[in-house]
């Protein structure tokens, strides 16, 4: 379960999740799932539409918006193992 809040002593706390959506490639069902997750975790999950081109642009968008001191990038195709 995700937990919102600033608990500096607990490294398992997630401060924010930024989901970058491609206007041209993200399927409507994926957007519906993202929207349902936002309803469950409105303080943590942010949905942003990509404005820079290609995968590199999406990554740059995410890093530009991230507020934390530690950032994890996860590709939608699970190229990066989530474990």
C-alpha cells in the first residue's frame, strides 16, 4: 500500500508518483487505470501529458517535475524490473 506523508525516518514512504502519458500512444484503458489509481491516491499520483518528443522527452518531463531527492524511472513496457 502507498502511504502519503513526509516521514523522513521511513525509507519506504513514497512522496509522489508522476505518470507521463503520451497523447498519441497511451491506450484509453491505460488512462482509465491511471485515473482509478489517482482516485485511490490523489495526494501521491500525478498524471502529466508528455510535451517533449519520444521516450527521452518523457523522461526529461518526469525529471523536470520531480520534487524528491531520489528518483526512479520505470518504463511502461517493464524494461526495468520493478523489484
